[in-house]
C-alpha cells in the first residue's frame, strides 16, 4: 500500500510541483490549499507524513504544527516544514513548534525527496 502524504501549501505552483514529484515516486498525495482545512483533512486522510507550508493565509503553519502535535490522532505523524522564511532563528522556532524537519524554499527535488523518504520511513505504520 502506498504511503500517504498530506501537502499543505497555498501556492498553486508549489503545491502542484510537490504533489507531482511525490506521485511520481509512488506516494498517495492529498493536496490542501487552505490551512484552515489542514487538520480536518489530516484526520480523515491519516497521512504518513504532513508537508506543511509555514506562511499560509488565515492561519500560521506553526500554529497548525503545534495543534497537530497536541492532537491525540495526529501527534505521531511526522511534519516536514517548507517555508520561504529562512531567517536566523526561524528553523529553531519551526522545530520548537514540533516539525520533524525543515526545508527552505526554493526547494531542490533531491533534498526534498531525501527529507520525505527519511520521515516516511520513520513514521508509524
């Protein structure tokens, strides 16, 4: 059975790129464009990994990561944060919120897939 990945990304091009690359590697992908839908979608889709944009309209990706890590159902799902915010201290804030890994945009496919594979492989079945 294919590993499931929830992609929370408001930018249409980035979301499509992430989903296309992941699908080409055999993953089942569920795209989410609005962060307000992310946690409900995660509960229904039950992904093996959540890829979370940090800068979302309506809600912060940091708040979503913290909420997921406080949720009994979602707590064990690894989170890969992807963000254009790559300033000093940002990685620490993102990891403190509960992200398991962090990539700065623009994302190169090689490091992106390496990070995805590492997190999916350690995710609970």
